[in-house]
């Protein structure tokens, strides 16, 4: 499985925070911070928009680093992705992503 597939099945390579990090694109960081602040109704600053990838060593956004319940669960269970977890089909945490993202679910099912 690709290293840039997050525990939840999202593709980190298509994430604008990852793209901004890889390209050191401050304009994209500003854009993403504004969008994510409005979407999540919290203040997200451009400085927070740095992420190497969910399962890649390196910098993470504050949410991905310590607040994402899916990532924290997968780290605790020491699975490569949620696709390796026996509870994947009934997981309410994962349903937040896979419930409206068929591609993420396909990636996990491999």
C-alpha cells in the first residue's frame, strides 16, 4: 500500500496541506487555512498548514498530529491502515470519512 494513503484511506498526496508543505507554497497555506477555518469553525493559521502525510515521519497539521480520532486509534492498534482492522466495517470513527468518500473506502479494501 502506498505510504501516502492515510489510515482512513484518504490520499495525502492530493491534500492541499501536503501539497503546500512539499512545494513550500505560502499562498496555498493561506488559502487552506482560510477554507479549513470556515469549514471547521475554528481558527487555523497558515503556520499550521504543514503536513508530510498521515503515516509519514515528519511534520503534521495539529489536527492530524494529535486530534484525529482515526489516526490515534490506528496508532494505538498498530495497524498499517484501518483496512487492517477487524472493526473497520462497523467503526463509527471511520464512517466520518468512508461514509461520504467511496474512493477512501476502496483504498482501504485494497
